[in-house]
């Protein structure tokens, strides 16, 4: 399973603190290793198909043939607006 960052998501990632970046990186490695606990399927939130919880932050993803495309990263209070 691969995670491909869009330019927008990459920009959002780089704006986060190093602590949050490290937490997201660790969570992506966990999911890549098979631990799908915090990866949830989304319904009625097109074009996003899944979300990944990392503390107070959420990654909104779209499933693609290569794995997942990371479309958006943000704080849980504003990510779905």
C-alpha cells in the first residue's frame, strides 16, 4: 500500500510542526505495515473515500490503484468544512 501526496497535501504537511509531521509519518508506516485501526471509510464526502486519524489531525484520502492519494491534511475542527 502506497501513499501519494498531492501538492496541496504536501504543502499542508510541511506547514505542520515537526512533532505533528513525525506523528503522521509514523501512522502512515503503521498503516502501510497492515495496522488499519484508524483508517476509516467515508460515506457521502466525495472525492474523499477514507480518513486517517493522527491525534487531533485528519488525513483525507482517495483510494487509487497504487494505494491511497492524500488529498487534504488538517485539524479535526476544520478539516470537514
